[in-house]
């Protein structure tokens, strides 16, 4: 049974922290491959700042092309409408039933996952790998993990990866201000953003 990690997100744009977390998850959990899944329409985010799906697909493809264990899935974009993790998991399980799935999330998501659509389906069909980030204390995370294990029989592991202080919103803000984003994301992604004038401040 192949062990497949799933890293979903708007990837608006994809950046170095995404890649570091994915590689750490692959090593820590002994995964065979990582699927990067750009979201279609995220019902949790303001869509006005999100660039078209084709650009997010292209940037993600450029970011992962040099790693043979990273692959791109356009399942959520192809499906259309709101993107729900439970639907993506069920679609993957139906297509590839002989694979074991590991959902890679930020540890702060542990405190909101019960608000996602059908959290019980997510916990039943994937093991959770949580990357510590943000301001949550480890003791609080471990307490929440124990709670989710009790309630959903969830299988959750905290990843041993150092927090990298890079975010997509930070990158977009720097671009809008004409500041350098070099080294915050792969060079090919940076070049794609510049060539296509993405995230630049619009003239009034």
C-alpha cells in the first residue's frame, strides 16, 4: 500500500514553507509521494485576492517539478464549486483504493477542523500530519489532539519541522509594495509572477 500525503491550499502563491513542510512530512511519516492540491473556490477565504486557477496550477507545477516525490492534482479545480477536503479524500479513495492517505495541515487547523464539512469523514479516511506553526502552544495542541482522538478516533501526529515565517499574504503584500520576494519561493515561481504581473498593485 502506497502512503500518499495530501497538501491542499489556495497556493496563492505557493512558497518555500509549503515545500519544506511537504518534504518534512514525507521523511517523518515515510510517505512515498506528496500530492499538492490547489483549491478551487475556497469558501473560507476572500476570493477577490485569489489569482485564476490556471496561474496557481502553473506556479505549483513549477515549484515541485524538481522533486520526483511531489505531484500535482487538479481534482478540486476540475470539480468546480467550493473546495471541501472530505470530497477530495473520497474522490481519491474511489480512484485509488489501495493507497493510504495522510492529510498535511498546519497545527492551528486542529482547532478549526471540526468546523469543516464532514470532519468525521476526513478523520476516518486519512491520518493527519500537523505542522506546528503560529502562536499555539504545544501543550494546547496535544490536548486538542487527545480530544479529537477521543471524539473521532482520529490518528494525528505532530510533524518535527521548524516553523518558517513565510506566508502567501506576506508575499502578495511585498509584491504590491514593489519589494523583493527573492528566496521566499522557488526562482521559477518568482519569474512566473513577474512575467505575468501577478499581485501587482492595481492603478486607481
